[in-house]
C-alpha cells in the first residue's frame, strides 16, 4: 500500500483516487501517523458483507448471538385514550 500525506492527498485528489482504483488501498497519514485508508468501492462492499453474518450463519453458529437480533425499543408518545359517554 502506498502512503500519502493528507496535504498531498487533498492537493492531488484525482491522482489519489486513480491510484486507489489501479493499485488498491491507499493510506493517508497526518503528521506521520497513519490515519485513514481509501479503498475501492468493490472492496469496501466485500468487507461489509464479510463482517455481517447472514441468517443462516447465525442459526448454524455453535454459540448464541443475541447482540444484533433484538431491535432497540423506541420511546413512543402514546395518545391520551378517548372517553366515551
């Protein structure tokens, strides 16, 4: 992977983008510290799919996984009930 200083990446963004598409992920540094990575969209989508297990993987897993199965409840304001005469 090639490393780019943030000011160079900003000044030559088109070249930075072209390098990402042709050579793969590019690292951005700020003050010599690796800060970010720019990756092609296909690789990003592949990483997202790999990071999130599907339903089949959840059901066949040997251990229980509950952290993403139950959605958080929203606080909903309820209407005042109508009174009938």
